[in-house]
C-alpha cells in the first residue's frame, strides 16, 4: 500500500541539496483524462522494459527513438515477450506502437516517460521539447537512475514543474519496484496519482522521502560499484575473482562486474560522472574503466567483452539437440476454429517434458489440488479418490524423432507406455517453435491433429527450459 503519510505532506528536501524550497501544491486536481495512454521516449534496454510493463497492465503505449531501427527492435521485443507470457492475454494487453516523431508520441498521453541516455544536457533538452508538445495536464517523468529531477527542470515551464518527477524503474518486470522522487515543485496529488497507477499495473512504488542522487537502490549500488572500480584500477583483484568473492559471501546471483557489463560500461561511466560532479568523489576508478575498456570498445556483455569476456555460445547443430533436457509447462491452450482461445484444463495445470540424448521422451501433466488419500499407503484410496486422481493426471513415455528439413519443424512422439490406453502405440506429431526470450529458452508444441472436442481446433503447449539457463 502507498505511504499515505508521505503523500499527504510536502516532501522535505535538505537545504544543502535544494537552495530554493518551494512548497508543492497538494490541492492540484488530477488530470481530466484517464491514464489509458503512456509514451516512452527512448527505446534502449530500460525504455522497452518500461513499455512492456505498461502494456502488460492494459495501457496503450507509444514508443519513440531517434534511431528508428532501435524502436523497431524494441517493438519486436515487447510483442515477442508479451506473446510468450502465460499471465497476459492478447485481449488484455495494451496496444504498443511506434511513433515516428516526438509530437506523435506524446499526443493525448496521460504520462510521458523520458528514458534517454544518462546525460544532463541531453535529458534537459528532450524534456523541454516534451513540455512544449504535451497537454498541460500530462505528467512528465524522467527515468534517470542517478540525476535528481530538480537538475533537469531548466527548460520546463513553471506550470509543468508541478507535474514533473523522477520515476526510476529498476528492471521491470522481474524487479517490480519503481522509485518515485519529487523535483521540489512536484504536486503531492501527482505523486499520489503516479503511485496509484503503478500499483494498478502490478508494479511497486517506493516514494523517496528526500531528494537523493541515486535514490535508494542506486546509492547502495553506487558504493559497491565505485569500490570495485577502485580495486580494478589499483590491480587489487581481477573482475572474475571480485565477483566470485562477492557472490560467495552475499549469496548473490550476479557479481558487481557482471552487473556493470550488463548495464553497459559507457552508461556506468556516465552515471559515475554525476556522482563525481556532485559529491567530489575520487575519479580515478571511472577514468581507469573509460581508458582501459570503453575507449577500446569493450562496452560490456552486448559487445562480447567488458570487464570480463563473454564468448558467444555455439548454436546447437540441430533442433533435436535443442530439445534435449527438461521443460516445465507454462500454458496449455486450445484455439477453436473461430479463433477463440480456451484453457481446457484451467490455468493451474502443471507438467514436465523430458527429452533424452538417446532418443527417449517422457511427458507428465497434472492438475494440483487433490488431498492425499487417508492411511499410510499412498495408493490405497476409495474408488472416487482413485477416479479423481486418474482424472487429474496424464503421463506417457516412449521414443521421439524430429523432422527438421521442412518449413515447419516437427517432433514425433511414439507412445509406448501411458495411463490412457488409447494412446499406447500411437505416433503423435507436434509442430515446433523454439525461441529465446530474455534469459529463458521457450518451446511451443502445437498438435498436428485437431482436438475432438474443439471441432477442428488445435491444442498448444508452451514450455520453458527447466534449468532456466542464462543466455547471452
């Protein structure tokens, strides 16, 4: 729930950070139009994730970037990710589209989110242009992860400053926290409205009580990151060793060097420059990174090399090899001949699919929820209990082969053992779609034959690699 006490008061910023203290106008009315459209300006790694989060919440999103190719890439990523999300239906997702100009992007937007590179001059200019082109009641937010919004208001009108704030999205949708921070003039009503709308799309607003370069999360991260850069510059330890110690002691999934490479070392340096200017912290760490990595093109994971090397993984030689391993069921759907999607076994069905290197396949599906039988023998149940258990479970195993030299690859399961007698001895053919989304490997299997109960419709099972292997 929102921190109502903070929302109802003026957010107090220390005089040392804000020379002029201006009270926010708590009585300002909310916008006269509904929050059904959001614009995201900047389609980099975080911009596209912001667009995804609002679309998942049913809000229409326009995206815009000075590089059209990046906008197209972002749109494809959002659509692909939405299409493979079992928790979001196409009917409920908001429409995402590319705007060719800034004016088109911000037209009729309830909120415009600036997500351009972390440079004060660039952000200030972009925000000034957004101010000129938007409705007077539109909220403008900067996604800056280090620059206080009070440093970005020079080209905003006095009226707009009441509707301007920081919204720092950490890494949606995996990390749902969004830090909200006022610019010193932001209306309390705008903060409250923004937090409420973030909650409505299943994000978690965190209201920063005082103006803070780096908010909450990035101040902690900045201290870790800076000390690591110092150690690298002083040749205290290698990046791999620093990460190994960090992960072992703090039980972390990622080390600080890995995280900096994921963000991109140019962005890391831009952010550190802000701290150096404002807090007069030592600069030799970031200078070392810039001279020894950035200037050489070692930008991070996407470049194949940053503080560490990331050799490209060889692609599997065949679709058969890509199937090998264990897969967890994400969704079981069926599309009838009229194009209506159904969930024949509900939304909670579970399953595991295993392909072995020596050509065997095992598949199990089950509906959770049945209580254990009474007594010590797990197989000793009443007739009705046993019938219910049978209804909730289907499993088979056998051998498999693939058809790869076709326009639509397929896998054939030859069923040898099954709890459903009619399937024993049958060859079941399914069309294959394999793809990588984020850090997950996904498999979609569509039955060749129509389900008898759907009068021509086909069943589709979507699986995720059970190991959840990270891919670069």
